[in-house]
C-alpha cells in the first residue's frame, strides 16, 4: 500500500511505478507512507503531521500497489 495525504478533496492524477497514472480524490497529493497490508487489507504505520494541522482536517487515500486500486478518501480531524 502507498498512502497519500492531501490538503482537501479534489481529483488529481499521480504517477505510481507499476500502475501508471492513478486518479486520487485529493488536492495536492503527496506520498507519505508505504506499508505492507495483511490478508484483511489492513496496513499499519505512522505519519507525522506538522503542528499547523492541529485543529484542521487531514485527508488520506491509499493505493494497493499489487492491484493498483484506490481506497475511499478518508478525512480525519486532527486534535
């Protein structure tokens, strides 16, 4: 899995080796983490967000590097 973060909702294409151009539902996507997923599709890892994210919403979306499929967009309120 490759995990991307972004500044909000909005469609952008990202180039992923082995997958080509993949559309994400993120504005300004950045690849933040790569992790192995288990047989249930769960991947674990940590992403450090800078201090200015406090009180804002962080947006995440993942790409399965084996199938090149994307997950749904996830929005998380940062405290």
